[in-house]
C-alpha cells in the first residue's frame, strides 16, 4: 500500500480511505470481453476469474467497511447480456462476503444498471460525499453545494495509463493521477478491468472534462507488481 495523499492509499487498482475504511474501485466493465468476441476480436474468456481474484485479494488486505464502485460496473450500454447478468452478480456476491455495504455510482456506461441493482437491493447514486471527499465517475462536472464544499475529488472514467519506452521496447501501465482541479485535489483511478489498457495520458486526447487542462504538474503512480511513484508528468519523456 502506497500513500498518494493524506488519508488516501493505493492498493493495487483500488483507492483506500484508511480512516473511514472505504475502498473505491472504478470502471470494472464486466462484459467487455464478450463485446470484443462479438466484434471478431477473439480473446480467451478468463478475465472474469482475474477480476474476481484481484478484488478478493484487495478485500482481504484492506478489510473495508464499505466499497464504492465508481461507475461503469458493466460494459454494454443498451442491454444486459446473459453473461453480464451472471458475471456481475458473481462479482457483487463475492464483494458482499467481505464487505456488507456496496455503493454503486452511476457511470456513462450504466444506462441499464437498475435491474441488477434491484436484484441485490442496491441503490445507484450520482455521487458520494463523505467528509472532504467527493466521489463521482468523472464524465460530467457537477455544480451542487456538496461539490463546491469538498476539497478532494475522486474520479474514474478516464482509464489513465502511460506507455514507457526503453530502446525499442515499450510497455503500457495503468496508473493513478494526482493533481488539481481548480482549488481542489483531484485523484484519478485507473480501470479495474484487465483488458481495458487505458488512455495514454502522454499521447492521447483525454475524455474526462476534469482533465481538459495541462497535466504537467500531475503526479503519476504506476501500477506494476506494486504501485510506483513516478513523479510529475513533465519529468517523463
């Protein structure tokens, strides 16, 4: 576990609010490999097992009182496939073995999440506010009182990643970002799905309106065998 800011710690692809014992993950995109297969991109279907193993390991280490899934739990926009039904329930039921309170935050892919939430008696929120923290998916910038009063914003949505080169070899890593949005601290969480490599923040156009700014003074925390603090974006060529 590596400290990213004050009370916030990185545990693999999750963010942990230590004092509150709240675990935050984002962009699980359950069902994404099925969509790829339907498009003719044939990949072996073992990623659900990888997702389950990873979340269970994180839950065992952190022992949270509450887990927040910060948007895009499932991938498909307009329907819920049979695989998504099965795999999403499997994921939520595993979490529930270790953590009794699950909060779902609506993401841009969560247009038909309500039937799944109802089956497990879960509510879907547009955001979650606790103490100085405001947790939102990140595809829209809110304008409510809670947002204005908060000091730390936690978002997903962007799937941040970075490609590092060494000679002819290059490798892409998921990463956390820490910077500012106006007068607030901004933390960006990577995608929890192993297939969604992410947006290379050094080369690609960023989607989240929170990140339509110069990122040169943002700090990068790369996720490999553990989390590594790579310093500021401006120092990485």
